[in-house]
């Protein structure tokens, strides 16, 4: 009996290591304002509100991994991709909140200057 493909939950440390090794393309499915305020260095913004699995950026030999604020929207993105026939199954479990909880850096907007703070 065949079941639906499962979602693979990745930890912040797994995502960080894979990003550093250029093994994944991290796709942030939060809205543009959320992405502008704070994001993971190297992530691309592809909002769930306008999400089209067939318009995802080319990842080459990297795996696509979705990320959001808490893990809910990124899991939804994985499900939409699977329903459209794409072999994508991974997301950052717990989203950017788990990333920050693990002590990993984010790119933030400096409201005083309008510039970005990238601690990387």
C-alpha cells in the first residue's frame, strides 16, 4: 500500500551545516515583510501566499529545503510540492524561531539606518 510521501524535519544544525556546504537551497516561504525584517543568510524568499511549485528556482544539484517562522507554512509548501509531483520533502522544523533558539545568526533590518545587519 502506498502512502503519501513524508515530510522530513531538519534541525537548525542540519540546515546550517548543509547551507555552509552548499548542499541545499533554502527557500523562505514567509511574506516579504517578514523576510525583509529578519532572515537566514542565503535564503531566498518565495511566499506561500503566491506559491507555485512549478515556479521554484532551479536548485541544480542542491536539495530544496523550505523554511518559515515556526514550521507550519514550510510543511504546507512541502505538501503542495508533493501534490504537484515534485520530489521535495524537507523543511526546517520549528522555522526561524528554532534557528534563533539554537543560537544561530539571522540577517536583520537596522531600523535606525535602513541597512542590514548580517553577523555572518
